[in-house]
C-alpha cells in the first residue's frame, strides 16, 4: 500500500499576526483566510528493508537512516523528522522501513504557510497509514505542537488550521492554545469576483519569518504601544473584511487591505523593505486599490486587490521587478488522505 495526503496553502486576508503568542493569549486574535489551489503533498511507501528514507522533492534533498525510534534533528529535513519522531513517540509505528516523500507548490519562506501546511500533510499521511482517529482540530493542534513546542520554531496558529479545515474561515485565537474555526458561507459569485480581482504576486525573494515573529512577540511582552495598537487594528480589520465579504461589498476590499498594510508595518522591523514598498506603490499607481504582504513579511508573496480589469495593467507593471504572478483558485477542501 502507498499512503498519500495533500493539504492546501492559504492566503491570509486580514488580521495577520494576531494569531501569534503572546498577543493571542493576552488580547485574543482574529484572522480571515482562504485556502487556494497550491498544495503540500506527502507520500509514505513501506519498504522491505529496515531503512527510513526522507525525500523533499521540491528542494532536491534526501536523507537515509537505519530504522530507529527517533531521528536526529540537525537542521536538515527537521520538519519531516520532527513529525516522525512525535508520531512514533505518541502512537508507535510498526518496526518497518518506509520512504516519506514530500512536495510543496510554493517555496519555503513565501508567506503562504508552507511549513505548517506540510506538517499537516505529513501527519495526514501517517494518520492514513496507522488509521489514527484524529479529527480536524486534533490534526491542526498536533501540527502546531510539533512546530512550536517540539521543534521550537516561532510562528502563529492560523496556518495549521487553514490547511486542515480548508475553505474561507474566520478564526479566533485565545489563551491556552484555544482556537475556534468559523467557516464562512460566501456566495459563489462573491468568491469568483474576489478570485478574479486578487492578484497573487511572488517577489522572488524569501525570508526568515522566525526573526520577524520573535521581534513581534517581544514587542507585545514589552508593551510596545505602537506595535500592540497595530495588532488591535489588524484584529478589527479581520472583522471589517469578514462583513464586507459576507455582504458582497467587494468595492471596500482594497481599502480594507490598504488599511491593514499600513498597520502591519508598525508591528515589527523587517516586515516591509524598500523593494516591497516600491512594489506596493507601483501596483497602486497601476490600478490596485490595496494589498498586503503575505505571512510574516520581509519577502515572499504579496497580494493586490485590482477592481474591474485593472489586474492586467498591475501584472504588467510588476514584471520589471523580476517576480511573477501566480495563478490560483480558491478551494473549499482542507486536508485529504487516501491509500492505493
């Protein structure tokens, strides 16, 4: 048998950063996001030999080990090893070799939740193989625990839940890792219009999100007034955008995005940079009414809201920066697993 899984990446639409502790613990966070037709995929193939073979196909990386209950963490394929180590410790895996292969449709550090989505996909493949009775909240929380507690990687909570649940969701975050996922019933024509007008642009640069997130968290602990107030405003932005999307007031979308863009830059240094500022201004001069930096910031993807037919002139104007726009569709499904 071969065990497979796929989980969708996400676009964060509003409230980004308010899912990160300690802000979410102290004040409560809120985020609006939507999953798209870019995926993290995982495949587990049992082997006749007592070997564990880990392969990240999108990165051309591989590691081979003799079968062991725990694999060493050394900065190479640590996410794959981390999920295996935790699954082995918590659920036990038959003493048999296997090959774990992964592929992600976007580069690491691109701001679409790649690492967390991959963690969800790997957990899904193991759950399919071991027939683990894990619900959606279980899988998402487990992925969060592996990344944040076991691997000690800085980051928020939204990505794991978006990848597991799928669709358009308004998420709430509270202390003690409490998360409430509220799926939104959006009229199809509103989603089609949003999909048509929202340009996903890759800057061809990646970033180390951990440093930005660590500074953001420190600013909250230090009660940095500007940073904390910006997060309050971003939380409010998520509410504003939820209402606009539910009521079909898409003409407000760009303005709401622009408001969030101005606030997010105040959360921590490194979220924006001269290149991203120039990209943003160029897009607005070409017809975009607003946009945002995807993920923690500093690089990766940006999104721009382009009403009417302005997306064509916006895409053309951004070509000179060396990046490229990425075609996508919104998808309703989250994590899917199967075996053949």
